[in-house]
C-alpha cells in the first residue's frame, strides 16, 4: 500500500523534529555554504533575482541569505493565506509575522516577472530524488509556480537529509524541483 501525502508529511515532520537545535543550526550552516557554492557555480551575480522564503523554526534557516544576499533578494508576502507575491528586501526591511507565523516584509518593491528570470528557493517537508516536493499542503508555492514557472531559471529546495523519501506521490499540479540541497549534498534532479 502506498502512503498518502498526509502520512508522508507526518513521517517527515516527525523526523525533522528529532533534530536538536544544535544539529539544525549546524546543518543549516552546511546547507547555506553549499547553496552559496551552487549559486557561484551557476554564475549568479548581483544583477540576478533570488526569491527566498523566511524559515520557520524547524526548517533550514535562511536568515543569512537576507543578511548577506548574493543578489537582489525578495521574500513572499501572503494574501488571505492563499496567494503570495514577492517583495524586495534589504537591511532596512521591517519584518512582520504573517499567515502561518512566517516573517514577511511589511513593504518593498514587487518582483516583476518582466525583470527577467529568477531563482526560487522553496521550503519543503519532504523530497525524493526525482525532485518531487512535499510541502505543508497549502499549495501556495504550487499555485504561484503555475503562473510564473516560465520566469524561473531554477527551483531549489532546501532540506535536511532526514527529510528524504523514496518516492512522493505526484498530482498534475505538482511542479518538481531542479535541485535539492541538504547538509550532505547537492542533488540535481531529472528535468523530465
């Protein structure tokens, strides 16, 4: 019998919760270093656009990205808990708690798909090596990607290695990741 997404979500969230704060911090630093190396290899410069999420306490910490961004950086702002748009942030950004308790920029310039392609960092609960992503089940990133996928050069998932699953059941609206970065490795996912 194949596990449902809900069962897999419970399993991976339980695994992630077993990490100590020290492990989460150490692994987050390792993931951050691998991410910066990956962006450098992809020749990401200050002119590029990076759409990055602010992490919840049990997720891979993304704070350093916002403190020393490698390029123009944007964070999501939720509307009604369903739709999101991306606002440019900098060291003067005022952060507020939005839907789901996530830090969001209070204001900032909107990311516009006409600026050119961007790199998107996705939070995730679980992943498999084919690039399938298990989120929290709200569909926010999938709905947004459905509209703007053609303007995204690369979709990168950040996760702890304990969040890996053998396979995730996919649905027609699911959009796979191009790359997954854990504390152990950078995983390039098949593009088909």
